[in-house]
C-alpha cells in the first residue's frame, strides 16, 4: 500500500472521529440552560456580588516580567549545555543576549516595574 493511501486513511479516520465525537456529545449532552449555568464561575466562589478587592496592574507587570526572565533563564541553561560545540561565536552571541536582558532589566527597574507596593 503506498504512503499516499495510508495518509488518506489517516486523514479520513481523524475527520470521521472528530465528527462522531461532536455528534455524540450533541445528542447525549443536551441539557437545558439555567440562570446559574450561564454566569461565570471562578475559584469556587459564586460571582453574585462585585469583587471585594481589585488587583493592581503592577501585580500583572511583575508577573509578566518574572515569566519573561524565567524563560530567558531556560535559554541560558540550554546554551550552557552546548557551549563547547558553539565555540567563540556562541559565546559572543550569549554576551549580546545577556546584554539585551540587562538593558531590559534596568529599564524595568528604572520605570518602577519591579516595585511591589
């Protein structure tokens, strides 16, 4: 059997499975919507009243900065694993990368993005 036939059967199987799953859930999962089912639900609390406390935007900025620098740390770790294979070019590129990170870090620090208050 040529590869094109097996690819055709695979795509056919995927499409039929997807249609079957949607059809079965449509027929078996019909339940009437009530007013409680249409309201948003978060953290196990009923959202009937207004939120009691609002988060400051600085919380999100600090969290975003943390995620960005955390991902960059992963890149530096992966570079450290293959540093010998990359040679001097890889070392120079990592210095440029760390320099860009330091510029971003000092910019965020100077703008007050790292203050928790």
